[in-house]
C-alpha cells in the first residue's frame, strides 16, 4: 500500500505535463533499417525537433557482448500472425549480435483469446522469456512473472533513468516490480472511429454524441440506406462493454473480467452486473439487436473491427482512443477515419498498466531478456525494426523522418503501443506532425483517478477470482451482443457469482482500498 508521501509523489509525477507519450491503437511510425539514422523526437516543453537518443545497447552493459554466450529469447505479443516475421527476426538477430549476443523469436498471438493461450503456457510451466501482460495482477500475484527490480537496476539503467516512475509504481504488486510498461500516453479514453466518407454522406454530427444512446439515429439511417453495412458490428472480443455504464467508477483489478468496480462517490466496491444501470444498458443493446442493428453472430464473429471497416462490412470501430487515434485508425482501416471520444480521459493505475512486458518465471535467460527490454526503450534502430520491419520491404521513407507501410508486405502487426518507448518512432505519413503537442494537451486534460497508485493484491482470493473470470467469460458475449433478454441471464449470472465467492473478492478489495485511503490521510 502507498504511504501519504509516496502517493503525493505519484500524483505529482502523473501530472507532469513534460512527459511526452504516445498511445494505443497501432501507432507505428518507425524506421526498421539498422543502417538508417534514428528518428527525431520532440520535447514536450518545446516544439523544436531534437536528435533521438543514441543507440544505447552498449552504453553501460554489465558485460561486453563478445563475452556473452549466445542465447535465444522468446517474445509473445498480440496481433497477426504476420507472414514475414522470419525476415524481421533475422534482421533483429544480426543487429543484436554486437549488442547483447542474443537472437529473438517473435511469437504473435492472434486476437482470438490470446490471454487464454498465455494462461495455458503459464499453467503448464512452459519455458519462455518475455510476454505482453494480459491479466497482469492475477498472474503477478500467483508468481507467473519474475520480480524485476534488481534486473532493472543492473541491466536496464537507462530505462530506469528515463521512464516516469508512475509507470513503475503501477507495475508493482506487493512490493515487487513485475513488468516494464510501454512509455506512451498517461490516460485513456473510450470512443469511436467513424468512416469519414459515411459521416460526410449522411451529414452525421458526431460531435453531438455525448452518450452511447446518441448513436441510435445514425444506426437507424445505416440500417435503412446501407444494406451492405452492419450498423453496429460486434465480434467475440469487441462489444459495447468498452463503454462503461458507470463513468464515476474505476475497474481496480485491471483484467476487465472480474465484475467489480469502485464507486468514486462512496469509495465502495460493488458488482457491476448487479445494478439497475447495467440492466438498462443491456436492455438498450437488446433493443438494438432486435431492430437489426447488430450482426446476429456478434458473440462469436472473429473479424477484427479494422478489417470489418476496411472491407465495408462496418462503418466504425470503438474502444480505447489516444491523441493520435485519427491517424492510427486511418492506417489500420485503410480509409480516412474521424474520432469522437465519449468518456473523459482518465489517468488510473489501470491506464498506466495498459501495455507492459513481463519476464516469465520460467525464463532461462532473464538477464538477457532485461537487456533486450532496455534496448527497446532506448535504441531507436532496434525498436524500429521490431515495430516497422525492414526498409524497402515492409515500409518506405517518404521524407527524412516520415515513413509509410508497403501494402501486403507481410509485416505490420507489431504496434508501437505494445512495447518499449514510442518516442523512438518515425512519423507515419498519415500521422499528425503535431504529435507531441497532441500528447501534451491530452495529458493536460486528463482526469486523475482519486486512487491512483492502488494495486490490488489478489493472493488471498485467487481461487474465487479464477471462478469469477470463467463465469464472466461464459455470459459476457451473450449479454453484450444482445442475443438474449438480459434480465434472466443476469439473474443466473449473479447467482453463479454469489456461489463462486464474489462477496469474498469484494470484501478483500474493500479492505485493501480502505487501508490505501487511510494511508493517504
């Protein structure tokens, strides 16, 4: 738990506008050819362009790379799988030889339940090195990840020196650092990215959208006039669960699968599925389903939102948005997109945990893995190779510091928001050159959580949490796809939550929250 002094420091750090960060949503803008100059970056305090940090793989390494035995490191990330990963791996391996004498195996997990795949690896004791952190706090509490504080101090001094300490605080559970977060934007918001051509065609006023219900007239128009487009496209991972029915609350566990929220007004933890607000939200979705706005297979469809928009099956995507989402989604959907955020930008422990890399407890080479993680936070050449591929093959330069993807090149799914330090990016040709100013304004307008720094230690309720997650997965897609009348489904779901021990989880969360708040006084 944080002390009063520690929490005050954390708040100050979070509110530092000088931190210039990037965001989720596939914001790649890098150079991947190890012979090219590093990308320029801008200071948040200035619009002047300054040189990118020098390649740092051998600044203060504990050993000379020539003295290190060669090892292979495995890296598990979401996305793809891309067809041409092998050539990127080879380019990275050639580059790493003189840095840390390691090779890398990039394992891309498609968005078809990647967390479940990693959980199976963890449960079976599979040997692997680095992994994108799904269900971070649950896995950290049960010992799936190695503590990193000593490894960070010894093998990643440069990263430790530059990263905002708020990120490290958010990745700390029960006194131990279990992941290294991506250096990106501080806060998160949720909203829509609309197909600009459709918005213009029908004169939709997207700025008038203040709440989820406000999109209903637009859905009706699309239903009546665009028979080839699904008014509200859903898939098995993306539904309206993104839009909370409780804007004055916070998800404390970070997994989106444990049905508990903290009410800011009362500072009490509650079951979000056992409230009138949730019932009304799900009734609205059911209404839209019955009106034919939602695809009938929304609970099971595996088409990614970007691909649905790209193919003309859908006209918008939804989810977490960031300062550069307009360009991010324009690139991903391959057509001009228009962004509208619906919820305030919020800085929370969860947002700071938004994308992180951990080292598995089964790793045979944790020291070398930390050296690699240090490089992707400090070395623009390696970072660009990993997130953009090879120049001339996967992307091309269109200006000194601006690049664009080559269509169908076979490598474009390792997005910069997933890993490392996004300030090492080149600009994508469609990206706003005012990127740094956009980030600064975004952070300035972010709403800081009243319980920033709180990290739930779920050790005492691991079995209950596992059962609750399974129940949520059983019912969530059905409820949010609108396929069934939500009232009896919620009744059945909540009965199972009760039997699985949700009260014990709520009580444990509440006790830790009360202690956290008491320490702040």
